[in-house]
């Protein structure tokens, strides 16, 4: 059974940093695309960043480029999302998700519909 657990959220002032972790189990990490998404109440869930478990290729949403960094430790089966220069508009529940379809892996999709496996979210709140 594919399981994903996000953690590391919290309350931080604007300009601050957080590191989110996504611990994965139940699947071969190298075969999957792992993505980070976020959602604000009343709005659609949006893709933030993703990383290929096999070759480490990454992709970022324009809104976080240069501020967020995704990385993975395959031995620990954990994907990290380093959030720097945080802004109040980054406030959201952050989720990690995984998918193994070739379409998602090849294109590094950041679309919600492309991911079949989701973990519980972790709240990030950025105060102004």
C-alpha cells in the first residue's frame, strides 16, 4: 500500500523558512514521481514542485521558483521541500503525492489529476 506522510509545517514570519518532509512507504521510490501541492480553503489545489525518484529531475511552479527547493533522499525514502523567503500568500495546507505513470514521469507533471496517491497535508502559515 502506497503511503505518504507530510510533516514540517508551522507558523513563520514573512521572509522566514521551513523545510517540509514527505516520508514514503509501500512502493519502489525510484519508480515514482513525487510532487508537492498546496491548497487554500475555497481554492483549487495547485502544484508547487515535483521530483523524479529515478533521475532527480525537478520542476517548479512559477510562483515558487527561486524560493523553494525540492530534493530527495532515496535511502530514507523522503522528499524534502525547502521553503525560503516565505510570503503570506504561501499560506496553505501542503500535500505530497506520488505517481508512477510514464506520462507523469516523462513530463514532470504538476497537475493534480496526474497523481493517484496522496498523503495528509501539513499546514504552513506565513504571517505578515
